[in-house]
């Protein structure tokens, strides 16, 4: 499956396969990714959302000239394309477009943070469990089993009433469950890589455990992390939006795509658009993330097609 | 004596891939008489399996039989409809495959699978077919067939699975049995048993057998006649004894010569065939073997030699031997 | 097979223990030695408070309290509400049937629709239909469930009613007053929530069935089946499909956790009186003990569900059944 090579091979002389093979593995994967048109398009869309998230205040300043909490009770439920409000206003006269822009900050920010933290913890646990095996492995994996047995949404709700989350804490809450599956995947990968000749050879040269894990195992399980991370982003965005919708995540006045939909059915007859925009935005962001994730997965393991 | 049981005439099967057209079978003709054993020998890519699959009409896109006739029982199998062909497959012409470990369906009992052709072609009930399967399993040498028939494939060893496969092919007492590399995936000791079984089947049931293999030894032990294929064409055919004793095609000659011999001197180097098998999309001009042939003359690189009679009993597609030159002792 | 099943059962024991430990620990972090209803009584003197706590065993050392907790769990006692002292197990008993009705229907719908979709995609691989099905799957997976539910309600309940057309109810298990006996009424209430719940799983499972089917169709034993001279229909639906569904069963089993609780969002959106909605209601009231009791119960249900999936898998795959 993977060519067992550390991405760089400086101070360890007797590698069984030359280091340049490793570099060409990544290069091959990236070129496959570049050739995938749908993947590249969705990657661009995802990048668009990220950029919007990063520059929301700027865009708001230049295009909509308002911020997300300024109300205008004389102009509630305005339709799209009304003056000054490209996508209309909500029940308190706040500009929908601006709120969507700032909502991107929430969704993208929490999304990427949660994914990153999950990958970090999951990789650490998986590497240690897979490398050492035995009791450590048994304990860690049983713990993962327990975490995965508890329905995640219950856990999220429980933690949000315990901790009253801000953006960062919400990301951490979501990550506190996500690392489990990743740990299992990484551990599995480690188990298959660990017995290969290059590991034994490097060990025979006196490499310490830490060095073996970080310098040699990690690069070989990196592709698992990348693929999982890109596929996981979409579901984090959905989960976060759902929590916001239920009122258990980010609450107004900070807008998020999820909380813009809370109780929106009551506004249905005043403005259909209010129910539409946030949902479509979530859909597009998740779709972009998923399609890009699929493309990444195909790039690293084309056999799975 | 009535005409041949099976007659293949100028069969051409091609695969239309993005890289180009693969001429897997490029004008193959041969005959099989009732009760006869014919061996088809060649390297991987020579077209031997594709020939068999073409006879069975089991070629799927991007492959297609583009030309030729496959005459059986007065009908051209290449022109039959799919449902007509389904009536022939497994009933008159049976085929068994190379890897017994993966050729049986893991979720059905062996007895049921072996008896299925009877359910399909003779309309027998499940129970009756099962009982018939048990008796066929006994005939192929499986101990306690009644019990084993109720087992699943994963309980069977490789050799036993291949016997079960053979049983599956025989339940309808077909006229022709095609065995595609039946022993390649088996241990050497089991190989001998399976070949013995095929010989017995041929003798007792009178089933004409086509044995496809890359192993000359298998052919020597089992087949009355042999057909050598290279790059999608038949290059030599004839009675096995004659072909092995004095091959009339350089490829056969080289193959025989490359077999390591027990009575050779210890320091004598092995004699492989130089070069690589040809790319079937981009075949060499003239005779496909000429780049690797130790006897090639100028004509070989220009014109494709037809399959003609050379000597008393053999056919060979070679300009050199057709012009009367005899090949040295292999 | 017995050995396999026994080993699966034994493997779940540490998980069960782990779950009870985790919930116990969280309970203490959240609520300490809180006693429900205690602060409602203004006349309570500190000594009385101590006495009550001693009576309830709240001053015992933690390990002992844990044993009481797990002892209770084994007997089906999942604690009491912090708000009104009511038994969590009673609430669960009241609400469980509704959740099961919803989730079982959603699983069945998911499986029943995924298999034909997946098989069609596999058989017509690369065709426009296949691409369309794949696109729908990918798209379906990206739609937020709560939004889909919302949109369906807004159209089928609200809009249709506004136009004077027959419409679907926007929530609940049944029309109040019918007592639950009217099958048609219940079905009408069930349609939308079950559809939304099965939607995401449909997307995943149909693609999975497709790739499983493609894998199976490439196997040697399928070639053998064709060589036996059977119709292509028989090859696909008898010989191939039987093998292709085995991994699907595993996948469905793995999804059981999300169905027990993934129904939460659907239950809230459609006011479906199930366990998920119960948890949500109680969470809003910061009734930690009920939330934890329900969570423990749900986790145990998940463990049981996984075990069931293992059993089912062993039953379907003769390689395990008759090992």
C-alpha cells in the first residue's frame, strides 16, 4: 500500500530503499489530485469559504457597510436585492449577507480547529498504542471503545451544558470525540507498518522509540490522517451547525449558519429566504469539503475507485 | 468417423482499451474430436485463456469476438444469442478455472454449487441435484462425499476444491471440458493427483478435454495432441509425442530447450528464450516471434507465416521449417 | 460460531464498565453531591441537609458510590432527575418505543432503498444513471439533517395547508386524541421524520453497496457461475448479491450508534416524543442526572447493538458460522 519510506533520510544511513522514492510518492499523489477536476473545483470552493471567513470584517466593511448585529426594526424581512441588502434582512432587520459572512468565520474556524485537534490527539494515541502494543495498546483501545460507544451528540449536548462553549471550546468539545476513530485508524496502519524491514533495520542502528515513532512511523501514517481529515471536515461543520441550531452551541448575537436557522420556521411566511440562505450555505460548504476529501482520498489510494 | 466435435475457425478476439486495441486472439483455428485430449500451451499473454473464454462466450467489454466461427453441434457459438449460449455453457461445454481457492462461492454449500448445473439445465429439484452432486463428488475421489457436500468451501483444501470444481463441470456429463490452468495454483503432489483425475474422467466419461497450461510437463503427461500459442496465434500443433520429439517451430524448440535437465552438466548455463513477449497492441511485423528467434531469416520480419503442414503430422507457422529446414535437436 | 460469539460478549464487558465509570465521573464533576429538590425548601437547616445526604448515601466514599451506581444500572435504575426526582428509567420506558419506531423504520427504509440503488449503480457503472445516483449520494450527504427536516415541514405541512391542499402533520407521533390505534394516522406522522433520518444513511449505504457489488462481481466465483450457464440475473441476484450484502450488514451495525442518538435532531425538529427529545428537553433545564442516565442507557444500547450486528454478521457469513 504505502512505500515504507521516511520523507527524509538524513542521519540514518542504511535505509533499504533510497529516500527519493518517498518524495515521488507524495509527488504522484499531488499530481493525481491536481488532475481531478471535480476535486480541484471543490478545493477552490472550500478555499473560497476559508478566505471569506478570514476576511469577513473587511468584506462587510467594503460591500455591506454594516456589522452582524446592527438591527433596523424598520426594515425587517426585506427581500433579497433590496437596497443595501443583497440577500435581505432577518426578523430584526440585520443584514443576512453580513451574518452569513461572519457565520463563515464560526463554521470554518471551528471546523478546521476541531479537525486539527482530533488528528493531533488521535495520531498520538494511535501511534503510541500501535507501536507499544500489549497493555498500553489494550488500555488505550478500550478507552477509545468507551468513547465511541457513547453517542457523540449526547456527549456534545452534555458538555455544552457543562461548559457553556465559546468558539474554541466548542471546537474542543467536538474534537474530544472525533479523535477516537482516527486513533483506531492510525493504530491499524501502525500495526501493518511496524513490522516492516526498515523499522527493524532502523532500530538495530540504535534509534530510540521516540525517534522511530516521530521520524519513521508518522510519515507513513500521514496519508491516513490527511484523507480522514479532509473527509471529517464536512461532518464537523454539520455537527456544529446542528448544535447551534439547537441553541446549544454558538448563540446570537454571534451569527452562525446553524443559529440563523433556529426557530426560523416561525418566520416562514414573512420571508422564505431566511430559511433558505443559511441551509444552502452549509450545504455548499459541506459539499465542497466532502468532494475535496473524496479527491484527496482518491489521490492517495486510487485503487479504491 | 463423424466430423470434429468442436471446430474453431480463424477466431479473432480483441480488447478495445484506451491504450489501443489488444489483439489477444489473432486468427486461431483448430479442431477437437470427440473424446480427445488437447493441450494448449503458451506463456502469459499468448491468448490461450482468451481463446477458451471466447469459445465459452465469456468475454466481456472492452473485449469482443470480432471475427471467426466456433462450430459445435452444427451451430456457430459465436453467433448464438446469450440465452442460447447459456443453454450450452455448463451443460455441453464445461469450464474449470485456475484458482480453486477463489472459484467457489463462499456462502453456498459445496453440494449445492456442484449440483447447480443440474438444477439449471435439467430442471432437477434441489434435493435431487444435491444427491447427484454427492455421487459425482464420490467419483472425483472426495472421501465421505455425503458429509462434505454439506460443507462450505472454506472447509475444503485446495486440492479438494479443485476436485469439487471438476465435479461441478461433470455433473451434466458434458461433451467438452475446458480446464484453464487447473493445477497451477496447487502443490506439486496435488497437481499429479488432479491430472490423474482428469485422465480418468477423459477415459471413463469420454469427455473431450482441452487442457490449457504453460507447463510442458503437464501436457506431456496428459494430452494426445498439443497446440502451441504465441502472441495470439497458433504457431505449432500436432501429436504431443511428435511435437516434443522434433518440434517444427523455433518457439516450441526454444521452450523445450529451456527446460532444465537432470542429465545436464553442472556448469552448463540454462538456456532461456532471449527477449520479452511482445506487446499485443503493437505487434512486431511479420512473424511475431522473429525478434527472439535464433533461426529468423529476412522473410520472417516481413511476412506473417501461415499455419501449414510440416513433416507428417505437425502444423507449424514458420517460414524456416516450411521451406524444409529441420531444427537441430532441442 | 459459539466461541466467536462468546468472545464478542466478553469483549464488551470492559466497555460497559468503562461507560459507567465515565458517566459516573462526569456526574460528579457536574453535580457533586447535589440532591434534587433540596434547594426548593427554604426551611431546610444545614444539619437536615447533612442528614438527607447521609441517608441518600452521598457522603460515602466515591468507589462505594460508584458500586451503587453500577449496581443500579445493572438493575435498570439509571438515577433520578435533579429537577423533580423522577426516575430516569421511567422516562426512558415511556419514550423508548417512540424512538425505536422511528429509528427502526429509518434503518429499514435505508437498507431497502440502498440495495437496489447500489446494485443499479454497479450494474450500470459509468452510465449517466450511475453518475446521477452518485451525485445524489454525495449531495445527500452534505445536506444538514435539521435543515432538510425544516424544509420538508415548511413545504408539506405549512405551505400545502396554506394552499388548501392535503398536508402532512408537522410533528408528533399521532394526532392527539386518537390513542395511537389508527395505523394510517401513525404512518402519516412517521413519513417525514423517517425519511429525513434515513436520508444520510441512504447516501452512504447506496454508494457502499455499489462498491461492494463491483468488488464481488470481479471475483472468480462469479466467473464460475457464468460458466455454469445461468442467466445474468441469477448471477447477480443470487450468487453476487448474497456476498455483497455481508459488508453492508457490518456497516449498518457500525451506524447503530448514530441511529440511536442521531435521531435526536430529527426528534427535536419533528417534536417526536423519543429519547433524544427527552435528553434535549432535560439538557435545556440543566438536569444533569437525567442527561447522564439517558446517556448511560444509550451507550449500553449501542454496545448491545454492536453485539447484535456481530451476531448477524456471524450468521450471514458461513466462514464464521461454521468455523
